[in-house]
C-alpha cells in the first residue's frame, strides 16, 4: 500500500459502510481523501466469517426492498442478495409451550393475549405515524413522548402481560436493551424511519427479506478496494482532532493528516473516544454519553443439512426463554449446509456474554434444540459474536437511546461543527440503525462537505 499523504481535502474517521460511502462520493467529486480506521479491517459493524464451510454474517446482515440506498450500492458493486428462507411455519416458545404460527405476530399466544397485543400495537403505530423521520424532536408531543420509556408507556396504557412480554422481545432484538431503558420517542422514531412495524419486523417484503450471500462486509471491502491506493489507513484510531474554521488535523499514534474538512463516521457513543481541540460545543460534548449502544449477541450453528425444513419449519422463531430469543434460517441458498442464526439481546445478552466459550455454546445449542429438536445439539460448527467485547464497537449494532436524549441532543446529532461533519447510521433520516441508514448518512455527509468546500 502506498504511503498516505500528509495533507488532503477530507479525512474520514471510520472505515465502516458510512465512512467508506462518504469517501467514495468525495473521490467521485474529485476530492482527495484519507480514511483512518482503528480496527485492522474495514466494515465497522459488519463482519464476514466462515464456519464449517458456510458463510455467516457476524454483524449487520439483512436488507429489505424499501432499503433503496444499500440495494443500489450493492448493484453498483456487483454484490448479489439472496432471499431469506421463509417457507413453512414459524415457532413460538411461549409460557412453557412451543407452537407453530405464520406472519409477524405469534397468534398461538392465545385469543385474549392476541387481542391485547393488537390493541397495543395499534396505539403504538398510531403514535409512530406522527413522528417525523429524521427530526423526532419536532413532533407535537415530543417532550411527552421522550419523557417516558417504552416500559412506562405500556404500563400507562395498561397493556396486558402478553403485550408487555412481546414488547420486551421487541426491545431486546431491535434496540438490544430492555423496555425500561429506551425512550418511547426513540422507539417510535426508529419505527417511523423504517416505514412502520410491518416493514420493520416481517421477513418477506420487510427488513429481513434478503441477505448478501458473500456477506455484508463485502460492501465495505469493495468500496475500499475502489478508492485510490493508500486512501485507507488501518490500525490508526483517531485520538485527537485539532480544528479551526479553516480545517483540521487528525492525529493517531504516530500518524497525522491535515485536511480542509473531516467526516466522523463512528457511532455517537464513540465520539467520546476522540479528543477535540478546541472543545466541541457543550451539547456535542454531552451527546455521546446520552447515546449508548445496546448489547446484542449473534450465535450461529452449522449443520450438514437444514433439517428443520423436513418438518415444514421456516427456521424462524421467538422464545420467551433465553438466552436465544429469536432465530432465522441463514442457510446457503443451495442448501449445501443448514445454518441457524440466533439472537440474544439486552439483559439476556449481557448475561450470555459473561459466560465461558463452551458454556455459551452449550446454552445456545440447548435453546436451538428446545425449538427444533435433538438434532440441533450436534452441529458441525458453531460460532458466536460478542460485539460488546470489540474495542471499537462495545455494544450492539444499534443505539439504545434513553429518555430525554432526542429532545435535548437530537438536533446536534448530525449538525456540523466548523470543518467537522458527522455520519453513521444513527444520523440517518430513513432506516436508521440499518445498513441502508449507513449508506444514506455517508452520502449526506459527503454532500454537506462538498457544499461547504464549494
């Protein structure tokens, strides 16, 4: 790799999908760019791996038909997406019983509980439709909605136990936290930015519609490969940014580069890892501690065949018993291997991640077996990913934003400070928290920089 220049037009901090998209747009516009990354790889919160000959996505995985930005990028990069297996019945393990169901809501939870769930969902979606994507602090009842948690709202509307238990699963799997940790306004905005609960939680036609058979990280590796030689510098975390109205200097251990503008493309929580001189305005300094990442774990078990299909099962499930709370069939499209993907989030993930390696494997396989039978206990390969253990992630793929944060700090989330601009899926107006949000945020940050540079 060629040596990186000491002075460029723009420095991008973070070689995830948002940062590399921004770099690509800037290079296309004729600007010189250097991307600095603390990890020894590109891809941020996406990561490819192979287990027993099967590909697995350890980070961001799924895309849906309305996620147009990431799908358009994938087309340009020649990266094909495969449909997520969705044939057959889903399973729900609920209050000691395992039953089959179809659709988004597990109907076999009982008619009374189902009625309560439907009523709570109707009220929730009605509120979400009134929240403007990208600017939730401007909603008419923003202060009221942001002053309570998802849990306190469920209590306020006297939601039944079925609705509360299901929304606990939703919180753990969506924001990687408990319902009492996340702002109601954040939950509503997340839903609105996805286009509603159907788009967010269904498989066919929804957010889990398909996945990249070569892995989502391949988006970033191909973006990086297309940049000019020497543009991406790995294992150089940005530790300090000295800035003035005329430009900035980004410093790492034994590396520094000056630029006319900087795009910081890391999760809001990790902005605190960078020292700014002079200090950022007060709201920008306080924001990282008010925008924490959730905690989620992904577990993969690989089998000779997707044996659950023989029983007419889709491989998708929900469970009210941890540590695995949801599963998907992540098998290769040719069926050459059977792959079960399991998620643990919130308190379940925090407890699961503290366990030794072999105990995590034992508990994950036991959870798979409780749903799909004894054959799930004998995989040919197993791997789990603890994102909170990663130095430059320290949490789940999405933020668990607490009450008060959106109305106090939301306007500063993507607001430039001098030559410093912000990117990352958390700053997106649509599909925030997803791969699509990362791509659109990178484009928006690059456009802002180009407009400022003229």
